[in-house]
């Protein structure tokens, strides 16, 4: 298996990958509260893992590299719980522009910002167009947990997909970093359901902080989470994204 992590490669090796028209996955995540049972780095850990697993699959068919993860995003809605970092939209735009510019400056021509945080989704939908125009390059974006939705729904018992600190995210953490899951607090790890797609639909609405939605910091129900579900979810999300990249999307 070829090396796929940017930080583990030499500049010479990265120049070679750029000459071979390698895809660069740029994981973009968040550091924020994740209820009483999970650490603040959930989105960082999960997004990084999905990107690495995706790249391992894709590398068998074409060159690919995973850039270091952007661990901070748009998370003002979590600030009231503590433990949360958040950027302004202008800063987020500037950081993404400079990171993508650096990747392009290293000779790469195909950049996919792989998102792992719901609060980044609306901004990325707009910023991908701005970055494409500003950098004159075909920047793409995807939110990993919006891939393989049917497969994820079949794996989970109490929800159709990722919510927040929920059955899905807790299962993924049990598979990837079980020592960071406080199983003694799982009984508290529940809250109302949350429809990610409905939250992004441009109907009449206002900004809501998570404190207005859930007292626990959780939306969904983590009590039936398991490492087995987490391993299955990781493969489903990585396979879904890898399949699209190997098919030539989004540049085909």
C-alpha cells in the first residue's frame, strides 16, 4: 500500500504525486462539544478516519493523498456548552482559500474538501463556488455522512443517519477510539431527533443554538451504539465516497 498521508511524505514524494495528477482529500471538521460521553474532537477524528480509509481504497486504482485535517470550523451553535472552537465565516473562507492555494501551489490540480461537521455544510456549498472562481481551479466538496445514506440507515437501529453525538457518531468512536467513549454516561446520551437536510432547506427559519434544542448536547440516541455498527459505518461511508472518486467524479 503506498503512503497516502501528506504529513508522512517528503516534498519530493508529493511533487511526484502531483505530477501523476493525484487527488488531494482535505478533511475539514470541527472541535466542539459532543454530549457527556464523547470528546470534543469527534468530528476531527471521524473525518480524518473516513478520508484515510477512502484513500486506501482509491489508491489501488489511482494516486491520492490525504492532507492534514482542518480541526476548526463553524460551530457557534455549540459554544454555550463549552469546549468549542469556532471561526467567523470570513476567517473560514480565508483559511480554506489559503489551504487550497497551498495544495494547488504544490502542483496538485484536484482538491476535494471532505466535510465532517453539519455546521460547515451550508457555508461550503457557497464557498466551493467562491474558491473555484478565486483560485481558478476545480475545487470540490462533499460531506462524508451524506454519502451511503441507505447503507447507514440499514446499519443503525434508532435513526437514519448521523445526527450529533448520536448512535452513529458514538458507534464510529467506539470503533476508532474506544478509550475516548465514556460508557458510564451513555444513559444520558440522548436528545430529540434532528433532520440534517431539513435544517438546510431554505424555508423561513432563524438561527438556533443547540442549547435551545437539547439539554444534553446530543441529538439522536447513543444508547444502542456499538463498535460493530461503527466499523460498518466507516466502510459504508468510505466505500461510497471512493466509488465516486474512482468513477471520475466530480471532474468527469
